[in-house]
C-alpha cells in the first residue's frame, strides 16, 4: 500500500508542477508578446511558445520524479585517424619522381 501512496504523491506533484509551469510560462509569453509584438497573431504565437516551454519543462521534471531517464545525448565515436580523402595533403615532403632519378 505504501508504493501506491507514493505513486499517487508523485502524480499529484507532477500534476501540480505541470499546471503551474504551463500557467506561469503562458503568462510570461503573454507579457513578452504584449511588450514586443504589435499584431495579435504574434502575441498568440508568443503565448503558445511560452506554454510549450512550460509543458516541456514540466515533462522533463516529471520524468525525473518517476525515475525515468530523459533522452541522453551520446557523443559520436571518434576514430584515431581520418579517412584519406579528408586528410590534408602533406606539404613537407618533396614529390618523388616515377623513374627514381632526382
């Protein structure tokens, strides 16, 4: 029964966090849109952007609350040498003639 209560507490915390972040980010977008933009379409776009930022932020924190992992970016594997066509030409060596005479 303790685990179910813990899950309910996590859902309550996640719901509270999501609603607060959605509302506060939407209000910030509305305020920013009111100051920066003149047309109603731009102002609504600013509100929508703020709401999207709030929902994304809440989703990230909710996944941490539920011990889920967010997408982890792995750096690409690097090799010790580059392919031949990408290596710069060797400018320090002198060209060798085909017949062996210098």
